C-alpha cells in the first residue's frame, strides 16, 4: 500500500516512525507539508518521499493519513477528496459529520492515536467503520501494527482522547516530577531518569493484569514509606488535579467544534 501523509508534524512523524520499523511496512510513504521542510526531513528519516503538493500526494497514494491541525481540514481535504481509496483522519475534535462531506466520496476512518504509536505500543481509538467497512479493512490492519486498536462509539471519542491521547502527557509530567525529586534526594540525574522510566514502564504493563487500587494496596503497607507518600499526594488532592486536567481537555475539545 502506498501511504500518503497530508501533514508531516508530530503525529504524522510518530505514525511514520512506527510504520517504518514494523515487520510489514507500507510499500511507500509519501509526505506533504505546507512549506516548513518537515516533509523532507521526515521522508529522509524514515526512507520515504516528499511530495510538492497535496495534488501530487493524492495522485501517488492509495490511502492518506490526514494529519493537519483541525482548522486546516477544508484546505487539506479539497485536493484529496474522491482521489484515494480511503482517508485516515487523526484530527482531534473533528466529527465524521465534518470529515465525511469534506472528503466524499473517499471513505474516512476517524481515529485518535496516541504518541506511543512511534514505538508501536500506541492506543488507536476509532469510530465504527459502518457502511464503508470493506474499503477500510486494510486500513485497520495497517493501524494494528502501531499498537492496540479499539473501536469506540463516536460519542465516546472525546473522553477516550482525554484519557489515552492527552493523558500520556500528564503521566510524563508525573515521571518528570519524580525524576526531579530523585535528583533532589541525591541521585545522579541519569540514574534517576532510568529508574523512573523503567518503573513506569513496568507499572504500565502491570496495570494490564492488576487493578490500580489493588496495586496501591499491595505496595503501601500500613505505616510504611509508600503510605506516607500517598498521604502527601492525597493532602494535595492530586486525584482532583488529574480529574480537572481531563475536564479541561474535554472543554477544549468541545470548544474546538
Ligand atoms: N500531537 C499529538 O500527540 C496528537 C495526538 C492525536 C491526534 N493529533 C492530531 O493530529 C493533527 C496534527 O497534530 P500535530 O501535533 O502533528 O500538528 P503539527 O505538528 O502542527 O503538524 C501539522 C502538519 O500539517 C501540515 N499542514 C498544515 N496545512 C497543510 C496543508 N494545507 N497541506 C499540507 N500540509 C499541511 C503542517 O505543515 P508545516 O510543517 O509546513 O507547518 C504540519 O506538517 C491534529 O489534528 C491533532 O488534533 C495529535
């Protein structure tokens, strides 16, 4: 499959790096930007090709990943609509009711990937394929090589985005704060970073098998050091802070529509 990227920014780059390193990469990846030079840089990095325009992208691609910012939808969709077999949209807060008329008659899969697609450990939420199922089958297979693909109702996509798309940044913030705390406690910065990243990776995997509450109880023995730390977090209402972060993300998504 020849895969075009309309947009060569952060998310396009993460997906392209993921596909470049997978067992069955796309036959060819093609990249367009709006003049920054990021398309050429990404093509050089992953072994793809830069194209000079979205017209050329549509001519040379079977499937296009639409990876511009949401306000750029109409400009980017015009040259692609009806000229490719399918479009994968990664646009945040942009419903099918906006995507489908802009890209018709090409079928559109509305998706929300997170940044870990870069290492093929992403989560990719998508809306049901509906009547365009056959045309989008190959697309779902392609996305599967970037991580775990989960179908959600379109009404659930914004809250899903808040907890799988935005939340990795919140977790990265927590990791950064812990690394800094380790350094303040006397650890070398590199060692502190390694300890936190390995521990965080282990927690991520462990949470697949153990509930978060059960994990906290298993670590925090009464009167012990973890319990003391959890009490400090509770006193600062860290739980409420995370909930407020999710609410803020949801409000921003609602405001963008
Ligand atoms: N970043 C994330 O973690 C994330 C996660 C999930 C979904 N998303 C979604 O992914 C989309 C892109 O986000 P991003 O963070 O990757 O943005 P970004 O880094 O700003 O990249 C946007 C890209 O679109 C290009 N572009 C804009 N208009 C164009 C046009 N008419 N023709 C060709 N290229 C055009 C830009 O070109 P220039 O390089 O020339 O400016 C840039 O390469 C957004 O809709 C966002 O909601 C992002």
